[in-house]
């Protein structure tokens, strides 16, 4: 993978990993030009049903959220077991409120089983009660796949299609870098940077999630914005 190598899932790794290498080798990319994702976000609350009354397709919204900042105070802990830092906890609160304000509340949450990811979700649920209504699955492979070059986007698609149902319109996947940046970049065809507790908000349409992924392919998802605690 191109870019500066760093410790797996380190919260200090902020290097932007360009998806050019991965995008160019995919045949079904609709937008081959690599654009820089906007850092600000202005997204009104949306009705997820499309305007065409003759179509039963619906807007499918995907939130790719990187866990909040973790603590390195306990050096004896495994990487998988590191908890959140104080600032990470504060950011988790802010991001949950921003998702609520935008109306991007997931009905299905798929999360890495790492401690810092679980803790991020727990704080968000405590802040926004609507998140408690979501169906939640902890997916152990989300932790390991994020360190494997070029595999996260495909893996996310398979897991999402496994757990989703047609009536579910908004899904949030919580995980780690490098994979989450890479997946967001490959899906929308733009270079996406996800610092800790940043979320890429992606959208496409389809009668089902399988159809949505098949129609959009790599590069066909619309990047609605990057949600940040400080934005």
C-alpha cells in the first residue's frame, strides 16, 4: 500500500493513503479521477425515499466511522484492548450529536470488537437514545481486515449484505485505519482522510443493499461529507 507505514490502528497515524493504486486496478470504477474530499459538511436532514414515485428504490446511506482516539497510557495492553483517551470520549459524544442533528441515525450498526471501538459506540448510545434502537453486531474480522491492503471495501460489502435487510436504509460500520480510509476512498472515488472519530457519509440507491453495491460499484457512491467532532 502506498504511503507512510505506521503502527497498526495507531491513533497518531494521520497520513492520507491515496486509493489511486487500488482504484486503477478496478475495472468497474465510474469516476477514475481522484478528487480531494471536502473537509466540511453541510447536509440537511433527508427523506431516504427517492422522488420517483414509479420506483421502489430507496436511498441507501452508509456511515464509515473510525473509532475515537485511544489511550496509550497502559503500555502492557494488547492493541486490541486499548481503551479511549479522555479526548476520545469527548469526541464520541460530539459525533453522536452531529449524526442526530443530520438525521443520519443507523438502523444497523456493525462494529469491530476492539475495546476502543466498543467504548466509542457505548458512549454514543448513552448520548443519543435513538442509537440504542439499532441492531448491533460486533464483527471480529473488522479489526484484522483494516490492516490488509485493498481488502476492506470488499469485506465491508460482504458483511453488510449478510446482516442487512431491504427495509434497513442507514448502516454504520465502525472500525479502524488503514482500512476505513481506504474503503471510503474506493467506494466514492475520492481521496478520503479519516482521523479518529471521523465518519465518511456515503449514499447511493437500490431496492436492496446487494443491488445498491452492484449498481454503484467502486467509485459510484456519493460522498455527502466527512463528519468531524470539531466541524
